C-alpha cells in the first residue's frame, strides 16, 4: 500500500436492513485505508433523498467525513435549500454537486438545468461553508456536443465555485492525462481526482459504461467476456488490470483517488494493498 495516496470511497444508499448491515461492514474494512471521506450517491430526482441523508449521518456519527452527493435535475430551489440547511445543521462540510440524469417523459427538469447553476446557487446560499466537488469526464459526457464544448461546460462549474472534481471512471489513462492537460491550458487549476471503477462483473460494467460514456477498450472487453461465469478468475484479472491503472496514475504524480465501491470492500482492499 502506498501511504502517500489519499483515498475516498463512494457508496449508494442501501434499501434493505441487510444492505445497511453489509455497508457497515464495508466501511469498517475501508476505514483501515484511512480515507479522506466517504461519499453517498443521490438517486435521480431525489428518489433516495432520505436514504442518502440517513447513510451520510450514520457515517458522520461513526467519526468519518461524509460527503452527500446532491443532484439538481427535477428539483426546485426550495427543495435544494432545505437539503442544504439540513446538512449545514448537522455540520456536513463537503458535497458532490451534480446535475443528475435528465428524466425521460414529461417530468419537469425543475429550477436547474446544469450543474454549474447548482454550484452557483449553493455558493449564493451558503458562501464557503461547503467544499464542492463536481463531476469531470476525461472521455467526455455522452450528451456533450463536442469535446471542446464539454471542457467549456466543465470550466463553468469551476468558475461558479467548485473546489475540486472527481472523474467518471476510465480504463485508458491517456484520456485522463490529456484531460488534465487540457484543463491546465484552460487555466483550470483545481484538483481533478481520478474516479476508479473496480471490475466486479462484466455485464454490469458493460451496462454502466453504455450509459455513462466510459469506454471499455476492446482488448479488455474481449478478455472479460471470455471469462463467462467464472467470476473468480474475472475478478482476479480485474484486480490486476485496475492495479496497473492505479499504479500508472500514481507513477505519473496522482495523489488522490476516488473509488466507486458498489458497497463492496474486498476488491478495493486488494487493489490498494498492491499499490507501491
Ligand atoms: C463522480 C460522479 C458522481 C456521480 N454521482 C451521481 C449521483 O449521486 N446521482 C446521480 O443521479 N448521478 C450521479 N452522477 C452522474 C451524473 O449525474 C451524470 O453524468 C449527469 O448526466 C451529468 O451530471 P453533471 O453534474 O456532470 O452535469 P453537467 O455538468 O450539468 O453536464 C451535463 C451535460 O450538459 C452539458 N452542459 C453543462 N453545462 C452546460 C451549459 N451551461 N450549457 C449547455 N450545456 C451544458 C455538459 O457538457 C454535459 O454534456 C455522478 C457522476 C460522477 C462523475
């Protein structure tokens, strides 16, 4: 394990008593890696609002830094204000600030269209109370009209007051390094923390990737597909691949990493223990 790297771990808010117990055990295991914070996702249109809050407050009560995700699509300013007040009242100081995925059908988009508007609103309402993270896309957001326009839109979030960014996951480190370089050229100086997705299950990974625009390189897809139902071998190979990815990032100077845990600790603990 490389003790100079700072880790953060993302969870989704569990739905069942079993899921809550499992997540507690996951936290005990990941806490051994001395993370900077644990973050908790927020379902589309506020669908997990209460569960996100409960999970965040439980993490905080255990003595860890907890960062709720907050997404603005389909929300009113009043709803966001109420959430911010609830978090401020409990002493939460860090938020992952997102737009969320646009709902299909005739659902209203609410008072905010893009994440930069949410960042501005939070700064206007709460000043510097919160450390604000935003999302970044080294392989570009699937709705972006072009790579350069996506970068301009990313810059709007930083100019609106974001302190740092976490990237969508990627398996191609060049995409990340080139994105960071392009940001520097645009005068964007905030930390851009790589988001790392461990490989647990090919079908699930392929589904996520087709939605979020993160590419699974052909060689990797074909190797993963070939494991079929042999999950033990697939996961061992996945640990190898993701360890290499993280090591390349570290060797190039990366000091922070954010893991998408899917509420599991074992694979991540192995990857982190492999890192030099
Ligand atoms: C680290 C991380 C955590 C996440 N957590 C969650 C979560 O908890 N809950 C959840 O629902 N989703 C989550 N997501 C997914 C995220 O909500 C989606 O990717 C969503 O589609 C975009 O969110 P955003 O905040 O990046 O949006 P934005 O930054 O608003 O960008 C969305 C799209 O609009 C474009 N755009 C942005 N601003 C403008 C503008 N002013 N004018 C025109 N176009 C613009 C961008 O180029 C981009 O294509 C997460 C993503 C990441 C990377």
